[in-house]
C-alpha cells in the first residue's frame, strides 16, 4: 500500500508542477502580448530582463513542488490513520505558501497576485487528494 501511495503522491506532484507551469507560462505570454513594444513617440522599449518573468514562474512552481513534499508523511501509518493529519500533511505546503503571500499582499499588483497564487496546482492537487482518500479508506 505504501508503494501505491508513494506513486500516487509522486505523480500528483509531477502533474501539479506540469499543469501549473504550463498555465503560468501561457498566462505570462498573454500578458506579454498585450503590452506594447514601443513608447508613444515610436522609440522601442528596452527590456533588459526579457524572459525573467518566465524564470520566476518556473521558480514558483519548483517552490510549490517542494512545499508539496510533506505529503509523503502519509506513508507513515500513524499519520495515515488520522484523516485530519492526512489533510494537514497533504495541504500544509499550500497553507504555508498562501500565508506567505497574504503577509506580503501589499507588494503585489492585481496581475501579479493572480499569477503567484497556484490556482491550477491547487485544483490538480485536490483531485489527487480525493484519489488518495479513496486508497486510504479502502484499506
């Protein structure tokens, strides 16, 4: 059973990372396409950090993947027996990440705030949580 749980959690982290990365990069491309490349007088805008936002997006996804690692605590029988500890171990990383974002809320604009919250990751992670609960409850 632990091998099956480990495989499920690992595939959940990977699926969450891939879906979140694709969504964030697509969202950044859409924002980048909407911003003009020239000033009003016709001079081109100089972008010294072109592509930095994509690196930051992937960095946020890597951070989210590391924050999901406490889910492997579910492999221990003492934690697996208590459904509240299972929930806390599975979502502790997201609670910590959202707490850190809410503490620094004044530093972000609306677009940045929408981007740095891992919406898609959270939805994928919830899907895998229900799959995990089904496996744990069956045993």
